[in-house]
């Protein structure tokens, strides 16, 4: 709730203290409301599985292309990105190992 809602709530509570007599109307309405139906989970998991499979099928060859280019001697943007990523991951692993060694 925001500030204006809080002030309205405070004014209403100051005006109407206690319970509003409704001859059991609220209880009857709450009892007549049907229980919430449980959603089936299989459509969500089917969609997630199909989405993952479609993404995997589309990018299956993508990780191999820069390495093939590097072995052929063609330095493309993808090749450079893959080499920098491998170097960065190696450097981060080295820094992490050194930080863990200092803690002991």
C-alpha cells in the first residue's frame, strides 16, 4: 500500500470501528466459492522441454565453429571470442584457486 492508501485506511478504521453486521452474508459467500482448481503441470514442462530441445538443435554446431576456424587458421570474430572466453575462464579459475589458498 502507498501513502494515500494508508491514510484512507486510517480514516476508514477511525469511522467504522468493529465488525459490520451483515447477517452472515460474508460467511455464506465465502462458503459458496468453489475451491481453487489445481493447474496441470504437464503443459508447462512440455513447453520447457520442447523449447530447450529447439534451442539445442539450433545452436548445436555453434560452439564447434570457432574452434574449427582456429584450427584452419582463419581468425574470425567468433574464433577470437572463443579464445578470449577460454583465456578469461582460465584466468578466473587461477584467481579463484589463489584466493582459496590464501584463506587456508
